[in-house]
C-alpha cells in the first residue's frame, strides 16, 4: 500500500519537486487542494523552520494523516539576511519580477564578493501518528546584475551559481544542488528508514 502524504501548499513548483523525489519511494503526494483542505494559516514565525511547522500543523489538525510542508526563501548577506522569511511577500508584493527588481536595486554598487546569498528550505514532516520532524537544506550562490533564464520561479533568475543563474538550470540540475532538493533527500532518507514495511504490505 502506498503511503499517502498531503503537501501543505498549493504551489505547483513545490508539488512537482516533492513528487519527483518521493513517488519513487512509494509515497503518493497530494496537494492540499486535491485533499480538499482549505486552510491558510498566518506565517507568524521568525524562522523558516517555525513557518514550515505552522503550515504542516494546520493541515495535520484537519487531515490527521501524514503531512509535509516547505517554507523557503532567499537570504542576501549584504541586506542583513533580507528578504528571508518575507521572500514571498518582499516589498509588500507577491510579484516575483518586482521582488527581483527590488533586490537588484538594493544591491546597486555592491561588488561581486559582497553579493553572496543562499536559498534555504525547511521541510516539516508530520507522520500519521503526529510525530514531527524538520529537515533543512541550503543552496549557496550570489546575486547577479540582471535577470537570466526562463526556468524555475521566484528569485531563480537573479541567483547565480558560478556562471549561470538557477533559472538557467534544468529541473534535474537544480534538484541535485538546491536547498529543497537537499532537504527533500534528508526527508526521503528518514522515510526510507521508518516506513519500508508499510510500503511492502
Ligand atoms: P513560501 O511558499 O512561503 O515558502 O515562499 C517561498 C518564497 O521564497 C517563494 O515565493 C520564492 O519567492 C522564494 N523561493 C523559495 N525557493 C525558491 C527557489 O527554489 N527559487 C526561487 N525562489 C525561491
């Protein structure tokens, strides 16, 4: 029998990345919307870990089955860690193009070596018994000088890894090195250790 998990998110990019890694392990990942759960708690935490837990707990309280959630964002060193937990609503907007313009504007005149940044993903997994685990992944890079590439989403077009932006990577290339890919592989390891018997049944 497949282990069913609800992803506490309606972000289609996240759903695809979770499915790519967890379905080969025998897990069925359904979105919150597909599960018919309409809850959108305020992300009042001051860390990615706290916000990830808030989202997972809200869905677990209703569904009482295994739930996963991801809270992620970009930290730019020259901006004191901004946009951080406000990545999705930076500058009071949810417009990705505006977010990127804002970061580029704020970094105007900042030299290459001070443009270091990282994506962080905190994944919370609540198993069917209600036990909670958190897995964190980081993806180091630096902020470029203009938008580049058409893949990915969010801040990918301005996030440089060597000579290319993460929006110029294929999904597989990005998964192999990204914050979410790393956190997801930690989650996958945990799942493989803890529920193989259920999947064999
Ligand atoms: P969340 O849905 O509250 O976790 O918001 C995460 C936000 O961080 C997204 O809306 C993006 O702006 C940004 N973000 C997180 N992961 C990535 C990524 O892999 N690429 C680009 N932007 C990302």
